[in-house]
C-alpha cells in the first residue's frame, strides 16, 4: 500500500484547484497542499465553482481522497500578537469559508510569533483568536504546525501546542501538523521517532496528529533556524525521514513535501516527482540534482 504522500503545489488564478490537482498528478502524488493565494499576502480571488467541480471529478478518477488535501494559511497571519487582531480573525474566517467552497477539511496554520510579549502571552493571544474564529458548524479543522523556535515563534514544543489547545473551546476543530525539519531544528531527535510519538500521545494525543510536513534540514539539531533541505541531503538524513514516512502509526496521515527547488532562479525546478518516488520505494536517490535538472531540461526542449 502506498503512503499518503504529496507536496506543495500552486493554485493559479486561471486553473485554481484543477491546476493544483494536475500539478500533483505530474509528481505521481496521491495528496497535495496549496495556498489559496500568495503566502506572503492576503489577496484572494473568488473561488471558481466550475473549476472546483472539474478538480473534484479528476481527484475521484485518480483516487486522490479530498480528505487528505491540505490548505496552508499564509505566513502573514500572526495570531500570537494582537497588533492586527481584527484583520487576522476576519481573514482566517474567510479562509475557512474558502476551504469549505473547495471541499477541503484541513487548514495548516503557523501559530505565530509573540514579538517580545512572551510565550505565555502569545499562547493566550493565539487561543483567544482561535476562539473568535472557529465555529461549531465549520467543517475544516485548524492544524497548528510545530515550529523550529526561530525568533519569538510560539509552538516549538509539544507543550506549547498543548497549552494552546487546552484554551480552545471547540477542541474537535483543532489539531496538529508536525514538520520534520521544524522538529529537528527545535531539538527533537527524530532518530528516536517512536519515543517522539509516545511523547506526542502523552502530551497531546495521537488522534490530534492529522498532517505531517516531510522535509530534511540544513541545520544541526536544536539550531532553531528553520531551513529546509531536500530529502536525504540534510542533517536528518534519508533513513530517518523514510522511517517517519512509513511509520505504522502515520498510515492515515497525509504527508507533504516542502523541500527546496533545485537550480537557480528561473532555471530552478521542483524535486517532488523524484523525492516522492524515492520515499515510496524507500530507496535513496544519490543523483537527485542531476536527474531533476535533466528531466525538466528535456521537458522544456520538447
């Protein structure tokens, strides 16, 4: 049985969700994640119902379960600091509505940065915002992402995420997305992933682990830097990442690659077709850069 494995894909104004599905299929994915607009801003175009319907039909045909497809909220939203409270709350309410229009049931959210207010105040602000955002009738579940601990980020420990969840009133609408690079950079030793999952279950509960971001790291453990690397080419390593991907307790969890493109500038290309292949086959590709470059050069010349 194949793992539920995909990558970040684009969501263009011309093809929207249909384009996202087509891109995911080009990587031989059976799931995917996307932003409903640029991650650096909150500009959003209306959802096209016809394109959404065509996307759903194609997913049904290609056996992509829409329950495994993920929306990622933009980085610009920061619930940990109340500076733009009203805007953040109204924007995320709209993002939930857009997810419902698209039929997506999971939204990954960075908890935010307290920007000098302190962890406890940041946790309180995040929970307060979530309580004003989440409704009992919404279908999408907000999945708080584990963070690397860069700067004043909140959520670099399971205990911090637990503290947020404890303060959220509608707990059935809140869950967690783990990120292998972030966990490593935050100080969790993924070589002992069984122990990590036991700890996760004790602190939060494995039923709350709904999404996994699969990335290698450019950094040493506990660096708190958050710099993603291609699978098997970083400090975590292929064997450990493959163990995470194939872990029996994560069989039903969609796993999403956010690894760097290969090449420079306009000549850079996504590695996902090859990274997904090596993870599904549990076999490291020592020629990833060369094969990605060659593959896309051939496609551009056709």
